[in-house]
């Protein structure tokens, strides 16, 4: 007959506690939390208010990050973008400029800026995919003005980067 599991000599962040009751009292949690963490192997999270799944280390573009949130902050994108890159197999090429995909892509110039395609221009200027193409096809005055304003801001950022370098 199997007996109840006895939890003794529990090590949590370098400190060894005699039993579950001692660990729970020292860390300010209930005994159930200690037993549950020991079963899962997450003793290091006891009493830290860390909830949910254990953060997964992420490797993107040859760099190591503690988790997806840290990678997203580094690249200035959302966590979803990080997960999508990993899922689609683009993790090691993340952040690199995308190449022209279609042979039908035509270069686009807006002021002093040059783009390989309208799709690239939409991405660089901060619009949704296909925004510039749609605005040009419809000859939307408001859309073209937004594009020109975004291009002027991007040109100013480019000039500032060149001056800083």
C-alpha cells in the first residue's frame, strides 16, 4: 500500500527547510503551494508571486533572451511577433530586412526615400500591409497625404541617425 509522500529537506533558493510547514512559514505561503511547487520542480518561484507557466528562454537573431517579453522589448515589437517568428521558423533571421519576394514588385521612391516595393514602404512607414498600394490605386488624397507625412518623418529620422553616426 502506497503511503503519503513526505516532503523533507526542501531546498528553496539555497536555503534548506526541514519540512513543508517550515518552508511555508518562512516564505509566507500555504503548505499546499510548497508541495505543489516541489512536485512541479519550481521551488525557486515559491513566495515570489510568479504565476503561470515558467518563462521560456528565447534565441532570436543569434541573441539569447530570458523570455519573449525581453526579446520583444529589445526589438520594439509585440510578444506575438516574437512567437510568430519562432513558429514560422524565422527566429534566426528576425529583425533582418526582408528581401523582395515577388518578381512583380516595383521600386518606389517617396521624396528622398527609396523602397524595394510598396509593401516594404508600408512596413517601414508604419502602415498596415498593402496600405500604400491601396491608397495609390484609389488615388485617395487623405491617404497620400498620410503617406507623405510619414515619409517626411522617416526622412528626418534617417537624417538624425546619419548625424549621430
